[in-house]
């Protein structure tokens, strides 16, 4: 159940991942203000990080933004501008969400 797919920009990496306008927000838990999303992160090869990461999602200037937790993912995965992420809902051992990161090796 995909929520969004996004090609990353330098702003996403420096300030926080702004969710695209066409995100399927119905797949997120209803919330007001902020929410913590327990997320399993895996590479395009399907290799997960050892532990789920809690991503802090909040509203900034009327847009949903991933901040805390997202910066750890970007750093650990070595993400760069032009890489892609797909975020979707998948209940799996305590985590309710999954993020797949794909490096742009071109």
C-alpha cells in the first residue's frame, strides 16, 4: 500500500523530506500536529537496516515533513540528491511502515 514515491532533492536531505502533493495520506494513521512512525528501512536489494527507525512527521508551512529519524536514514543509507525513496504501509513485527531507498548510480 504505497503512500508516496519521491526523487530526493538537496532540500529533502538538508531540511527534511517534504511529502509530495500526490501522497496517499489515507494510508497514514489519522493525526493532528505530529506523529511518530515506526519504519523498517531497506535498500533496493531488500537489505533492511538492523532495527526499525522512528520517523517524526509534522506539518511545516502546510506541508507534511519527515524530520527526526529521516535524517538518520539519509545519513546511514548515504542518500544523495537524485536518489529515490518509496514509503508504504506494511505491518511487520511492530513497525507499521516500510521505506525502500534506491540510489541513483547513473
